């Protein structure tokens, strides 16, 4: 693990909670809403051979002063985020303005897509995401294919790159603040500032209630009202809605620790912050790091924030452009 103090926020933005909260709300969210209105996004429904359907928004980049080769960046949001999340939109626009095409892909049951598939989302579902990426890329001619994920999307990114990177023809993969050990991350979330648990509880419950509207055979609606913590939600729902007998087995199933990434050959980057209030940075040391994985831990940044201005601009956006351009052929 290498600590590189590249990101230097002004002193009034160093607080980890300020970084994490400004990532999704406030000025950045306002700016993202304005940007979305100006984007000519094409909504795609990508269907796998097994009939799974995932939705994404596709935009073509400006090639003026940008990429010389055809390049696409596929962005994956975090848990209970979506292709419309502020950090996804502003990052997409930065990439588009630098010449990259961008696909903002929704995970199952995210971004108001609960109606597309009967089975409820769980964090082991990398295969269907990889299959949809393959369906997207096989219909388009790209010299460079990049996969970029935030938080849980970063966890998905590294597992997909390890399992299917060569198959998908990935040029490089980037994971920002991914949960490395979900057992540890869940415990940290439970101990962290109450606003995070409240935020995720609200969004998770809303998602499940929407699912029940489309698939009323799921009969746990009354239970949702009585479940007051993420721990209670996990303990109650994991055995019912995942292939695992208990919550610990489920959380361990998508960990990046040990040799999980041993077959990773795609050039990959894990970018984290030491003051992340949700994802314990210490867990990174439990990855048996393959040669293809570069790890950067910044002193500041919060959870996926890296905000360097009060208007919500993120240092990470420009850094990503530079990083992907270095990998471009």
C-alpha cells in the first residue's frame, strides 16, 4: 500500500464527514441536476442471454482536443446510488468533455429499475453486470474500454476485472473507496455518524417497497416497518433474499481480501482515503495484492469525496481523466 498525498483540500474541507456528504449533496447535487438537463443521454436497456435487464445512460464525448482513439468509460455507482447520482453525473461530464464516451450503468434495482427483474439485488451479482457490459461493448467499436466504480461499484469493478477483464477487453479498471471487507465495513457504518445509517436505511427501504409494488409476492412489507437498523435489516433479509444462510456468510461472499483478486491481469487502481468514515482503510492490507493492482491511499478525501472547492468540484474527476488517458492506446 502506498500513501500518496496528491489530494490537498483547503483546511475548511479536510473534515471527513464534510468530504463524504458534499460528495452527493449540496452544490455538487445542484450542479449535477443542471448538467443532466443539458446532456443528450440515450437510455439503454441491456439484456443478457439469461434475460437479466440492466438500464444505463449512454453519452458520446466531444473529440475536440480530447481522445485520439475511441474510448469508453463505464461508470458504476455505489450502493443505493444510481446513474443519476451527483458524483456519477459530474464525473461523466468531465470525461465527456475530455473525449470519452460514457455509459452510466445502473445495478439491478437501482435508479428506479425495480420493475426490470424479479429477483432482488444482492452484492454478489457481478456476472450479470459483466454480461451487460459485454453486450454493450460487442455492439460498439472501442479501442479502449475502462471500468470505473465508486464504493460498492468499486468493489464490483475489481471483481469483474479479476473474473472477466480479459474476456471484456478492459484496458484498465479504477475502484474508488471500495468496501474491501464488507463485514468490517458494515460494523464501521454502524458505529459512524448516524446520518449515514439513516441515509442508507431510508434509501434501502424505499427500494424494497418499490420492488414489492411490482412483485407483490414478496411478502416482507410489514417487516420493513419494524426493522430500525442496517444490522437488523441484514440479519432479517439476507437469509430470505440471498443464497446465503446468514448475514456473515453473505457479507464475506463479496470481500476483496485474501486471494480474491489473484487472477486480476487488467491494469487496475484502487484509490482510497485514510479518513474514510465508512470504509476502514486498514482492510486494504488484507488484500493479497497482484502485480496488476496499484493502490493509492490519500490522507484526505472522506468517502468518495475528494472535494477541493466549496462549489462541490472534486479533484478526483480531473485525476481520473489523466489516469485513463495514460492507459489509452
